[in-house]
């Protein structure tokens, strides 16, 4: 009987298959959303609070960049090329990919006990001091605890839970609150945010928080060994036990 | 589950692929039958557009755009004016739009050509709704106009019609909406704004208002309505000049 999959050595699996697949699909969707979201902001790099806002009203703040529209007073003589058409098409297509991927991840995560087993901090760890303790270890550049090769530390757990259960739901909510069709059917979701322009401003800041997470996430992986950390997220296990820090 | 035979993997893969392809084909047939496929569904962004349009039509078809109290009418709305109006428009403007006509044809029993005073003599309504631009800005105004369904019924639109195509006097500026939006009570042939005539900057003398979609569906300087059962033979067949310029046909997101 021919065999296609047979690990050479017995190793502890690091990441479940559903985690790996949804992780990389999220990478694709989020990258597309980030780039196209930036392009869309360029067409009106001014932000407001409340229901309405336009070039004739006082902005909450502006981003000091040229715009892709000559109607926006930016102080620059230069008008950037308009990229909104394909950016909007791709933004919403990537948003669907993110929503479907997130749904699969949540269902599989709850069904398999992934959140309970791998992400919720252990009962004794749920204090501010354990989190500060782990931050202090990072700052001292102390080597990681041996248990961290096979499971997330308390700071990772809390951060991942916040990204999964707070930031992603918020970015989807504030994004939906910018859809005129969705707002017609479900006005509560935009009204409770303080209006359409408040929703747009919040969408920008929550996206910024997700970008901040992405940057720290990649820096931490690079610092702790890029391939040592990335390989298990692709094939599920580490190449050899010696490579684990 | 470390050992999977190649034969099992192959047969399994073929079964899953066949199920996927036939499932997609069946979904496509059902979606077409119930009008859930937008005209710009070809191309690489087709799946996302189709999901968005189908979801909106299944969930939000009968909802009403938010209306605001008059105290929320923007003091400083932004007109986003057409930089250089055509000579034809300027001629009408100089004549105070006395000869302006809105032609209604296509799949109607009674094609009509209406003057502005003809339209103003029809039943009209007002709404305080927000104009939302795809760029991100917005304003709230009161819009006074004749609901599009009044005009369509005056022309005796045929039940086979599935879309209404509408054109501006400005060249290459046209769009279309499905019947869910065309018969929607807030879709107006707008001729008044904030208790006065609709200013030229905001689309006067006549502007389509589709408040459940982004501002670019609210085409200014309206001269022509065509009822149709298909969008294939209008322009490049993508439903409006927006997708021809790279923007989505359905702008309710």
C-alpha cells in the first residue's frame, strides 16, 4: 500500500490543521484589506466625528498626505492617481474571505476546545502581574520558558484572544456600519457608534490596532527565530526537537 | 490519521471537486433565477460582488434608508460639482430648464416625455436622508421629489421589466437599478432640496436619488429612463458607466 504522509519521527503537533489553514487565509485576506483600505483612505484623508462630515466641515483630524481627489484641500499641489475602483472591489471580496475564514475558525475552535485548551490563560495565570512578569522577561531578553515551545505564554494568550474576540469583531462591525444597505436594514449598529463618520473613524483606528498587532507579531517571530516559528504554522510540527528554543 | 492511501486520496479529491463544481453550478442557476447576480459579476472580483449583492437582496430588500430629523440637515453640504458642464446643459440652464424633458421608454406600454412641471404635478414626497460618497464624506439634506415608481406607473411599466436604466444629459453618465430599488419608496426623481429648487451643483433640475446606495448611483441631470429585462445591450453590458470606469454596479455594499 503506497503511503503519502508518514512523519519520519514522532513529534508533538504544534498547530492543528484548521488553525494553520485559517491562519494563512487570514494573512491573505488581511493583507488585501490593509492595502486597499489604505488606498480608499487616500481619496479622503480627513476624519470626522458624528453623522456627517465633508470638505466644508471641521475635521477631527487629517492625515498629512496628498489625496487622490482634487476636491480635498490637502495643502499639496499633487493629486495621487485614483485607485478606488479595484481597491473597493478587492476590499469587499477580501472581507467576505475574512468572514468565512473567521466563521470556520470559530466553529472549529469551539468544537475542538482550542480556545479553552490553548488560548484561555490557566486559572492561576489570570492576573495583571503574570502579564507584567512576561513583559519584563521580554524586556530583559530572558530566554523563553521551555514550556513555551509547545504552548503559548500568558501574554500571547491574552493578546490572541483580544485580536480574535475584540478587534476582528469590531473591525467587521465598524466596516458594516459604512454600508448604506446594511445601515438601512440595521440602523442600530451605526447609530450606537455615534453616526456614520464616527463609524468610519473607529474603523480606521481598529484597523490601526490590528496593524500594530501584525507588526509586533512579526517582530516577535523574527526575534525568536523566523523559521522555527513559521514552519510549525505551515506543516504543523517543528523540523527537529533541537531547533526548539 | 498518519497513513492515507494514494488511491483513497485521489478518489476523495475527485469526489470533493465534482461535488464542489456541481454545487457551484446549481447555486449559480438558482441565483440567476432569483436575480441575485449583479451585471458586473464576471472577472476576478465577481465572487465578492455576487456575495454582497445576493446577501443584500436576501436580507435588506424591503428596508428603508435612515431618515433624520430636520435639525440634522447639514449647514454646509458639499456639492461635488461637475467641473465643466456640457454646452447642451448650459443652453438648458440659460433657458431656465423650460425645455428640459425626461423621456421614459423601453418596456413600458405608454412611453412618455415629461417636462419639469409635468413631474412636479405628480404626487411627491420629501425625505431627510444622507448622501454618502464612496470617498468617505457625507451630508444630510432634505430631498423633495416624485417617487420613481409614480413615474414608472404613469408610463405603465411592464411586469417583465427587471431593471431601470437612467441617463444624464452629460455624455457617458448613466446607471441602472434593479426593481427592488426602482420601486422602493425612497427612490426619487428629485427636483427640490431643503425647501427650494434643487441647485444645479447638487444635480438640478432633476436628479435620481437612491439613498440605500452610495452617492454615485444618484446620477445628476436626468433626461432618460429605460425599463429593460436585461442590461446586456446597454454600454458594455456591465449595468452602468461605473463598472466601465472600474467601480461596482451595486453600491449598497
